[in-house]
C-alpha cells in the first residue's frame, strides 16, 4: 500500500502515460470519472484529437457507496484482472480487453466500450437488443460449464478454487442477498410503505426463510463453476450488435445458478418497472414482449447450449452416464429461479437498489410495483422446482403484471 494513492481526474492522465504507450504525443486529453457502481473509481481517458480512449478502473480500500466505515481489501482488483483475461479467452471476446494491470495501484487499464451503453439504461429507454440472448448465453455457458468439474481435470479445478477464493466479496453477497433482506435491521434500506410489508411478507414467512437458507448455503458451499458473481444489467454493455460483460470482481467458485438468476431478476424488474411507468400502448407492449422473450430465451438457450457443449467437452467418466447431464442442467435451472427471487428482494429492501424500481416517479405506482416485485420473488423462491423452462418463467411473470 506504500505506493498506492487514489486517482483523480487531475492525476489519471499522467498515471496512464507512465504505465502504457497508448496515446500519441500530440494527444489532447479529456478525462472524466464515470463510475456509478458501489465499489470502485472508473475513469475514461480520451484523446479528443485522435479519437482514442481507454478506461482506468481502480479498486478502493473501502466500499464507495458506504465510505470509510466499510473497509474492503483492494486485492479484489487482481482477481478481476485474472477473471477478465480468462473470460476473454473462454468467450472469444465477450468482455473488455485488458491492456495492463498495476498491482501496486490496483488499477486495470482496459478497452473503452465507447460505442456501447450500460444495458440497464438502454432498457429504461425501451431499447431492444436482438443479439443479446444469443450472446449472453454463449458467455454463461462457456464461462460456467468450461470451468466446472465435468470438464476440468479435478486437481486443476481444485487449485482454481483456491486461486479465486474471494471471502470479503462473498461475504457481501451472503449478507446483502441471502441474509439481511429476510431479517430486521442490518443495512436494509426501504421506504416507509415497505416496513410493515417487509416484516409480514419476508421476516415472518418461515417457509420462505427456510428456502432462502437452503439457497444461501448452496451459494456458500457449492464450488460448481467459476462465477462472474455480479451478472446484472448494470454490469453488461450492449449495442445493437454486440454484448460485453464487465465488473467480475465478485468472481469465485460457486453455483452456476447465481449468475443466471441475477440476470433474469434484473430483466424481471425492468419488466415490472416498464409496466408501471408507461401508459398502455404499442411502445409498452413491444418492450414487455421483448423482455418476456429474452427471459425465456436465456433459460432455454442456456439449457440447449449446455447440453450440446457437454457432449463435446465433458471429461469425467461418470458425467457421461446416461441421464446425468439432463439432471445436472435441470438442477441449475431450478436453483436459478430461487436466485432470481433473492436478487429481486434484495434490490427492493436491501442495501443496493436498482433504478428500474426506485426511478418510478409516481409514489403510488412505485409502492404497488415494489410490493408486487416482492410477492413475485417469493413465488420464484418457493416454487422453484416447478419453474424449469423458459415458458414457466414467462407464464409466472405475465401472471404477475402490475397493471
């Protein structure tokens, strides 16, 4: 930490030029801090004369959204760097290209996705991404299945588990996703209209809390595959042709369902938000239908692609036993529904919210939508063994429209 200091817009240009030969001598610089996440500093450094730019991401020694009161190991930046390079290779470039990682400063200098948009904002603007389901399922299948025991040599995989152990960020997930939202206090954050509703529907529902406990301990103990650990629409850049997944600093070996469920949950919350924010009409119908179609395709394509790739890459002899691959992938899909529900709940009453729900301007509609989001999430958790196809997901979400 002796040489570590926090970058600023004034310091980052000099830092970049000391570390990497990227910009021309005649560069005219424009620098801005663009991070909108909870943890890190993110700078875009642009040469406006030659139209070149890069991203500099620095891990902070605390949770940015909470300040110095919540310290955090900056070593997570090294994990993110390794993951980005590995995912780049596994997925043929569905993540940004890393140019340099600086251990001392915990900085990653990487490709600037300047012609992409964060998917959450695109969806809130009713954008439709025709290639997204195909590309994101390529990402999920390749990063998850290819890093699992059914493919990897078992000792090598166990060494990977050690290499990517990530206790501090795992603890954040264990607490913020699987614990605090189902209890009183902690770092929960909710509007007044949810306080009694939270207590009745979540804290006092013992059946629900039992199912969440099962999901929590699966997350903690099932080192199934190398997860991204934070796949949501705020961690995905998109345009009309391509998809790029960013921010894998929560990566560790855990259950495949966690990555898929986090994504589905954010699509569902955008669906409920759109239903509440827009008046009935063709624009609303078009977007809702796109979201439903995408949810279904993510589930079904993940299953189809996994089963197909299985036959090409599986190495474990017992994994070739007839019927095993179907059981294995179906179990992932079942738990995906449970994770979907937990993510929806924590984004409503927990520490970190989403603009999809918080940004509903009408107070009455926001209250109704957030309560519906919680009730729908409970269905995903409690009935996850019945939610095993894309059609099942679509049916459940359509039945729980807000308006």
